[in-house]
C-alpha cells in the first residue's frame, strides 16, 4: 500500500485528486494539508490533517505527495517534497514557466524521485476515442483538428486566485495546459505557433479566451477556449483526406465528481448515445461524392487510470503515466502562444531538450 499525502483540499484536491486516489487499489489517502480547516476529515475520516507541508513531511511513511494548491505554490512545494525524498504529483500547470519546470526536473533527477504532471485529461472519453480513430487510419491523413473547451461564465470570480490576475492566473494556463498537452501527445512537437490571448469579459483582469494554432508539416491543430459561449462548439472537429469526425460535449467525469466527490460503481465515464461523436467517411470511388455518417461508441473516460499508472511507476512496474518533459514541452507552447500574441506574429519553435529530467528524451 502506497501512502499518499495531499497538499490542498480546494476544488482540485476535493474534486479530482482525493476521489481518484481513494478509488485506486494500492493507494491510500493518508494525510491532507489544510492550513485553516479540516474539511477533508469530514469526507475521509481516516486521514490525518496537517496545517503545513513541513508537518506532513515529518511522516516518513508517506511515499507520494500530491500538490493541488494554487499555481504559484506548485514549484516551492514540489521542490520541498522531492528534496525530502518523496515522489511528487503536481496538478497542472506544474509551474508558471518552462524554466521552472526544467528546474524541478533537475531536483527530481538529483533526488532519484519522480515528478509526475497531473495531465488527467488524456483519460477523457473524447480524447481516448479520438486517439483510437486517428491511430486506426480510417480518416486517412489528418488535415486539420479543432479542439475547443467552451464555457458560459459571464462574470469572473475576482475573489478566487484563478481570476484575480497576476502570475499563474487565467484560462491559458488553466485549460490551455490540457488542450496543448493533448495535441502534443497526439501529434508531437509543432514547428510553429500563432495565437490570440484575450480578456473578453468586461470585468475580467486575467485572460479568459484564447485561440492557438499549432503548425505541423502537413496539418494544423487549433486549440481554443473561452468563457462566453452560451452555445458550445464541438469538442473536437477533425478534417482528413478520407472523411471527418465531429464530437460534441465535454467528458462527463468532472461534472459527476463535482456532484458526488466519488467514483460511481456503474457506468463511470460513459456517455448516452445522443452524445456520441459522428464519423463521416467516403463511400465508393473518390469521385462519387457519396459519404456515410455513423456514430462512434466512445471509450469510457477514466481518471483512475492516471493514478493506477502513478502506482505502477512507484512500484517499478511501468513508466510514469505522464513524463515530466511533457509538462515542459506544453509550457513552451503556451509561452510561444503568449509571445505570438504580444508580437502579432507566428513564432517558430526551437525545441531545446529540457535538462535534469528523470526520464530520457
């Protein structure tokens, strides 16, 4: 049994981390850091509450520390845990800059412990299904992919750290990390980046809308998210030489976790048939113009697979489910996106390997 300490019990800790840790065999949620409350004990009576990371790290039985605090705290807390000889999972984004991630990778390498980014949306139902379709080759050569994450939130919550402005805030680091990571995981490192990073809502002070284009030798991936979409665009739109694929609606896991803070035993990560994506393929000769559209039964999403991967990596049975260098590459893309918007130009990507990583390039 791997004993786990969770730093922070806000939305990330309560909704995403604690339910998954407690749902995975071989992991035990043993301790939580809450400076001013004991909310975790109400939901998980068996945990021990600590008021600081210093205090938590005095428990030598904890092998894994999960950092789920505001973004500006990720680096110092992850570094402290690594230097204390613990494996570390860090909620996204691992750090505000790629340079900080490279620094943490060096600390992990020096300590002989793993730094594992929490890029959980690789285990979304929609993305798992998209990966299968692309790998299957039915669509032929992919020409263009649009990946969107639309919300309807007219008023920013200026009292919260995500919306109040300043380092580590805004939708680009929040949702942009997920969308960029998915694109890089599917297509690899792009050759160039262009972007718009905007503040659209009247009272907003942090960026709340972005569109990023990743340029590859023979295809373009467009990533976008905003807070003023009362009618959401498709989650994925794929155009290719032999057909198209369109998927509406977001993966259901987050909504279910917000409701119950638990993984339900039946039908987890599944979607009703009316939410399934549609695959449109050419029928007959290339000149016939005939197409057929059919629903695609999705692969169920399951964030538990991320933490099962963390468990297996600690036990030496597998590589980490997400490599630290993936967080570095994702951060570089987002930095180039900001540079593109600031300079109103397309930025060429110069991929310099991150240093100090535990896993080799």
